[in-house]
C-alpha cells in the first residue's frame, strides 16, 4: 500500500467527520422547524459524528468513496403540510453539503492566493479540495430521485400519494439495484456530468476572488 492511498483514506475520513454530521443535522434542524421533532428528540440535531455514523457505511465511504449514514427519522404526519415537510427536510441535507462545498472552495482560493507554499499549507489546500469535492458528490448522489435517497422525497411533492407509497414499498430493492449499478459503473457517466456541472457553478460563484486578486496584480481578465 503506497502513501498516496493512505493519504486519500485519511482525507476521506477527515472530510466524513464534517460532511456526514452537517448533512444529517440539517435534516434534523429543518424537520424540527417544520414541526417534527423526532430527530431532535433522538439526539440527531448535533454535529457530533458519533450520533450519525453507520459503521459499515462510514468504512465503505472511506475505502470506496460510496457510503451512507444512519437515516434521520421523520414522520410526515407531524408536519402541517406532509408533502412539503418531507421534501424540505430531504432537501436540507444536500443543500447543507453544497454550502460546505462553496465555503471550502472559497477558503481554498483565499489561502492559495495569500499564504506562502509549505508542506502544511499544501496539506490544508488538499483537505479543502477533498472537502469541496466530497460534499459536492454527496449532494449530487443524494439528489438521485429514487428511494431511499433525498431526491425521492423531494419529487414526492409532484407525485400522487398512492404512487409515492407504492415506491416506498420497494425502497430496499431499489437501493440494492442502484448500489449495484454504482458498483458496476453504469451510473458513472451521469454522476460525472452532474458533479462537473455543480463544480463549474462553484467555480463561477467564487470567481470574484480570482478577479479581485488579478485586479490587485494589475492583470486584466
């Protein structure tokens, strides 16, 4: 096993300590704000990684790049508007990951332009790069519109209730099928395109940093 592989595993593990708790705590926060305090009452409204980690899911994420956490419990009946409540709670996780990715890219650019190169700074920049890319990947992955991913809860707003509950009956089988498709590489193309689209947006959204640096240096862009 080479040092590069160990470094990748270390960086993934460090990023997981942030990305997973942020994602799951965002679900719990929005759920509580909309009327369902189940997740909050069970200790899920926290950034403590131990409250959210599923051991097998965490190990899979570190070693393969694909993983999962403990699902945040939600009950549609406790929302004033069940469909909207489920959809907004589901969307909170990916949105939180995208915000972390945005902040990571922003910090990367600021540090890259302002701090002198060193081994420590290079490691920090690499960590921020992984933080941005993995949070982007988690957001895109969780927005897949099939059970049990967050995207399936979001599209329920547009589905008849009977169709939604029928889909939920096959949630476990759909998850296994999607996981196999991921493992065999059949979803690599679409996920790659979606990741790139989000990454391009993040680069554009933080381009004001580049423009400011170039302006200070007297370089026209």
